[in-house]
C-alpha cells in the first residue's frame, strides 16, 4: 500500500470526557452538566466535549483509509494518559506523523503500526490517541490494498486461527439506567447494563443498597420483558471503585456484598468491573489478586473485571501473571496503537482469562468499526457497543459491522471452495 497523502481533520466523538475524580467526590448534576470545579489537571469543566481527529490516508490507487484519534471518557484517571487538546493532537500529526507516511509504501499493517506506535519525539511516545487513530488508518489501508476485511488482515499477519464470528455484545446504559435496559432486552444484547455506578451517595448507596436494589430490579425486568425464555444475558456492572469506597476498602465486607449481588442476580451470571480502586497499579494487582482468591475460596459466582490501572500491554501482562482478575478489559484507546490491542487480546486468551474488547462511549463510529474487526479476529469473549450513551447507536454500529464482516468472510471462503472444487 502506497500512501499518496494524509489529511487530518477534527471530528466529533460519541460522548464527552469527564473528570472522574471530581465525580467520585460527589459533584451533583446540573442538568446534563456537573456543578463545581474540575480536579484532574487539564480539565476546564467536569464535563466537556470529547476531542478527536480523523486521519485520512489517500492511497495511490485512489482509495481512502480512515482512523480516528480518540480518547476515553475518563481520561487522566486510573493511571491513564493525560488529556490532550485538539491543537496538541494536530501538531503531533502534522509535525511527526504526516512526514513519515506521505510517499511511503508499506507491505502490510503490522510493521507500519509498530513503527508509528514506537515513534519517540524528544524521548517520549506520541500521544496515546494519536497512535490509536493512525494505526487504525493503517489497518484499514492494508485491508483495502489486499481486498480483505480488517479482521482477515489481523489474522493473516498475527497467525490467528479462530473463526471470524459474532462476539458477545455488551451495552452500557449511562445514567438512564432503567429505560435503556429495556432497549437492551428488546435488542437481546448478550451482556448488560454497565450501569455507570460512579458515585457512592446516589448510585451505590452507603451500604451498597441502591446497586443491590437495581440488580434485583434488573433480574425481574429481564424475566418479565424478554420475548424468548432462552434469553439469558450476562449482568455486567461497572462500579468505578465505589464498592471499596463504601466499605472502607475492607475486603471481607466487599466479598460479603458481592455475594449478595450474585444472589440478587441469579439465575443470571454476574461480572463486576472495578469494585475497588487501590490507587496504584501495584496496589490494584495485590488487591484484586486477593479479592479473586477470596471469592473463589467461598465459591461466590462473581467474576472480577479489571479496568483502571490496567491500561497498557505491560499492565495486562502483569495483571494476568498475578491472576489479578477474571476478565481483562482491553480498553482499546488506552493501549495506543491497535497493534497493542491485538497483542493484548491474544495474550489474555493464551493465558486463559476472559478478554473484553472494550473502549469508551467517547470514541467515534470509525474507531468502533476498526476495533470490532480486531475483536472478531482475536476471538474476544465480549465487545463493547460503542460509541455514545444512547444504546441504540452503539449496538447498531458494532453489531452490524460484525454481521457484515462475518457473512462477507463466509461468502469469500465459500467462493474459494467452489473454485477449488471446480479445478
């Protein structure tokens, strides 16, 4: 694939970026906004529009490849990279990326992605979102040049031998955690509701009572509203460390509470994401490893999902070696180049853990499509419906991309079988 030129254009994300630290301190809503001042460096308000840049590669044959530089909703939290301004992203792209790509010919995706992801400027890597978007565009370009889907390119270049098929879909409610559940049930998503339990006083409860009531309601709602008796979605709630905050970090109390959630969820399985925030990567590893052992010893049917403090390929290696989670949230924008997402998903699978190819509501339609191909190629156990918090849009983008990709790959293989038979 020969790159003739590169166009970089600001685009709109599917949601907003939020100051998680300020929200966890108990800031109240003011309509869609929050009251008070931000805490995390770089924020001008607790909630502000997301920032993204679309990288458009003009290929020598006239085709156009796309990738979007986007960041997570809770940028700068849990050990993640700090937020970047639009001017900073545009400057990095024009000064350091465009000159390296224009006029270049690449044989495929992997080597090109590793070059950009590993590029250092004054001894530091490019912004995480820049590496994320540029490598998406390179994968798209490799797919266009080869006449294959992006999922097939990943499998060919990384030697992956799994069926390219639909991945179980996980949708998130945002703050509209009741009406949006009905949307999920009607569209029969595989895992729900996320719940956005990011504050103790109004969402979890000082004794966890609000979340417990919500899980009980969720169970009854699915049983009553579902249109098929064999529809058994997984319950997956993201608690942003609030369980640990409510119970003062006491693991005995946390385990007892998780047991009550599992009982309330039955007969549905339960994943709980980030029940405790230990404040550092090493602390998170030690805390989650102990929590997981305690749950298994007591045979409590809750699987722990790690998110914060597990942001890079190195982090994922450390968490899996320590067996410090049941499910690894491979949060795609946090890993920089999507070559790292591919390696992370394959590493998690190889080591016997569940892989959740996630991301954030604050991405774009294009980043969602590209990373959906990656999830399919690597045989992920779950993929996030993204971007946005409206539910329907994210489900549509990701589920439709999976369906098209699966059926196109099946058609191509059927054609190849016919040709082989004819010879």
